[in-house]
């Protein structure tokens, strides 16, 4: 079983600049696909934000949450005055119910000890009717059903899955049920 401290250390040891060097291009290609799925939001959560590569594409207020203090150190250099950072755990989000207009979680779920908690918690903190976007590595979830079966929980309705061959993730787009 994956241990949370091991995951945190792995990202802390990698550090923000090495993370960006290795993964920026790959992550930007994923963001390009999800942008159209993010309607005007007042407040968005980037759940597992890493170094905050997504932040510059988001105009609304945003909270970035991540486990890794080292990646958050780099994210701190990217925030503007309506973007905030929180160190926390995607399995147990430190937010009240129904507060975010959109939740995005790019390439995070495969790291979790209890992956099924990511859609549940993302839905809990979202307002009813808002979009929840969750992507996962294809090399971990080999079949698209491996991830859709996790995302399709009691609280989310799955609307769309991006399966583009040149993208390393399955990208699911869901709506929080009313
Ligand atoms: C592949 S990176 C993706 C980062 C970012 N979403 C991006 O697009 O670049 C995975 C991220 O998940 C974070 N992570 C892993 N387990 C976590 C947990 N339990 N809670 C919050 N973040 C976690 C890691 O620290 C890392 O930043």
C-alpha cells in the first residue's frame, strides 16, 4: 500500500524546479483540453495543485491545495492576489461543504491511498451543479472504466471523458448532483 509520507517525500525530494522541468509540457497539454470545461467560476479549487502550473490560466479566485511543501514553495511564486495556497490532503479536504464553483484535480488521484475519496471529497466541497474535473494516469488506470468507476460516485454525474491518444491521462468531467 502507498504511504502518504512516502508520496509526500517523493515530491518534496523532486522539488519544484525539477518537477516543472520534467512535467510542464505534459501538464499544459492536459490543461488545454479542460479549459473549455471550466465555465466562469467565482472560486475554484485546484486539488493537488503541485507547483501551480495551472494558475496562470485561471482568472477566477482560486485555492491551490497540495501535500508537498516543496512543490507549494514553487507554487507560491505563481499566485496572484486572488489565489491562495493550502497544504492539505485531497482525501480529507479542509473546507466546508458546497463552497467551490469548480474543482480541478489533474494527475493526482493515482497517488492516493484511498483514490475513491478524491471524487467524494471534491464533490462535497463543490456547489451543486458545478463541474468537477478529475484526471488520472493511463499507465496506472489502464482501462478508462478503471477510473470512471471511481469517479461515478453517489455525488457526481459523469458527463464526458477525454481519451485523446496523445494525452497521458484519462480526463473526466462530472457535475455535482443537485
Ligand atoms: C503529478 S503531480 C500533479 C500536480 C499538478 N496537478 C499538475 O498538474 O502539475 C501530483 C500531485 O499530487 C500531490 N499529492 C499526492 N498525494 C496527495 C494528497 N494525498 N493530497 C494532496 N496532494 C497530493 C503531489 O504532491 C503532487 O503535487
